[in-house]
C-alpha cells in the first residue's frame, strides 16, 4: 500500500482540559515526526465546545510500512511519532507513540505505546487503547484503489481506561475521540 495517512483526534474535552494549563509545554504537543493540527473545534467532538483559541485537536502521524489483505478486508496501519499530553499543575505527563490501527470488522482497535509519569504513571508499554467503530467504512475512491476509514469513533478498552487512571469509564463515559486512516492499493 502507499499514500498511507493516520490521524488521531483524542477526546475533545481531554484536549481542552490539558490545554488549559499555563506552564511551558502544557497542552497537546506532537513530536518525533507527528504534527498537530490546530483548530477551534474538534472534528470528532464528544462534548462540543469552543476553547476560544485554536488547539491541537488532530494529530497526524508519519506513515510506516503497513499491510492490507483484500480477501479478509483486514489491515494493519502503522504510524510513527508521538503526542504528549501535559498539564504541569495537575501532574499530568503522558505520551502516546507508535500508533497501530488494526482493521478487523467489529474487532478493530487502536494500539499505542504509552509512557507516563507524575500523576499519570504508566509503564512504557503498548496498550490496546480503544475499540474502533468501522460500520459503513471504508469509503472507496480512485477506481477502487484508495480506502478511507474516516472518523472511526473509539471507546476505551478496560486497559485504555487504566491509561487515564479510571477517569473515563464504561459504559457511558469511555468514548475517546476518533481515528482516521487512508491508503492506496497498487
């Protein structure tokens, strides 16, 4: 596959919360090749609100070699780079890196390597962060060669809830944004 894109839109209320810190480097900070896309509102809101300033509601990750099986419709979409969530006054220091998106029908999920310290301690390890809603996806274009999985809503897994210290729990408060991915087949 080629022309691989991978974006994560974390929970918008979380983005506004960590971005309300006033210390240097507080907020949502993309690094190591990932880039933040600042906007006034999230393209995938859970609690729509305007922060009054542009925030990094979308993180675009660099593409790594990925795969797609046309017989099963399964795919592994891999990214590079990281995004840090920081709020110094509230001791939040959490970084997500090395995203992996597994497309497998109702078992689709987003996996990240998380590392946290301070009030958000998390060992430097991979975690299946959230399940992804793939119903109605992908859209197909470019004469059937480009597959796009746009704004797949995510819900934290039980392990994903632990990353955020149990603040976002199932069944009613574990929605955690969206993931979008696209690729072109030969």
